[in-house]
C-alpha cells in the first residue's frame, strides 16, 4: 500500500487541534507547517508524533505550496485544524492507496460545513467539494490570496465520504474572519487587475444576499441560512470597500 502524508497548517490552534489530530492519527506521516505558534499547539502536535516545520505566513496557498515538497510520501491529504475526517473517509482513502490509479493524480472530497453546530445542507453550502487528496509531486494550490484549490493537469476523481468543517463556531469568530478574508480577497482582485466601482457597494451586496438566501435556498436552513446570506453579503461589501481603500487611500493594511 502506498503511504500517506497529511499536511496540517497551524497557528495558535490549541483549543481545536486535538480533535483534528485524533481523526488523522492513523496516517503514515503528519506534517505540521506552523506559523510560529505561541500557545500549546506544537506541544499537542508532538503528542501525536507529528513532524513540525515552521515558516513565516504570507498567505494560505504559498504556505501550503512551500510545505508540500517536504512531505515524506507520494500521496498527500491536506486538512485544516478546524476540520475532521468523517468515519469511512479513512477507509476510502486507504482503498485508493492499496491500488493507486495511474491516470488520476487528484481527488476532490465533499465537505459538510457546520454553522453554529449544525450541518448546513442548502445549495451552495453543500457538497462544497475540496481538492485535497493528491500526488505530492504533481498537485499544487492555485496562487490565490484566498480560497485556493489544488490543480493538476489530468483527471480528477471524486470521493464519497466527507470532510467535516467546524469553521463557524460563533458569530464573533465569523466577524473576525470577514475582516481578515475580505482583505485577502481585495488583494486578489487588485492582483487580477480589477478596479473598484461605486455600484459594487450598492447593488452587488443585495444581489449576493438574494442569490444566497433565495436562489440557493438558504431560507431552508432557518436563522442560520439568513445568517449565511448576510455574511456573504457583508463579506463582498467589505471586499470592495477595501479594494477602494487600496486604490484610493493607499493605506497600509494590518499584517496578515
């Protein structure tokens, strides 16, 4: 059977990383790429026999792409600290490692996103496929500031079992994420040559709310669906507000 490296980016995740490590401890290698944590994150990782490398964080894709060549094994599964493997995903991955395909270098995995403790099944939130299981020497994350996916030139397979994502554990945490990730997305838009227009702050947020809440049937998720639609709208509003800031005021942003 081919061996598996799990790539786990980390930074000050002592409160959540143990549950993640419990779900991946069976792997042949856990490689933690750490952005110089100051809490007990690394002590917990050492309890699970993880190999640790440290690197200054610039953005998510660059951090992962820097670490991928340092994985010891041919096949890599990338997982975040707020994610877990669903029962059955291990067995599905191992069945591929027993007889690796010659014509497929990447597999996408469906993800169940939990919002305030509840799995959200509405359109646009599920199945949320993630390209995370790939050959080390072929797969790399897109050079994007946020929400980058692994890309390969050839065929992409699909797994059936899920990654469980517990990213939104509180509204306060999500508000902090909006501030952080809207900065990344504004940087990405500027890098791609996009420019701010006033109507981006007037019409786009309303259109995004209606798309999320009505077209993607967010209303079927109750108050959480309404919350997600408002978050999507707010994220887009502040992304373009920060693009305006980058173009017009030329103010330095807070560190990433």
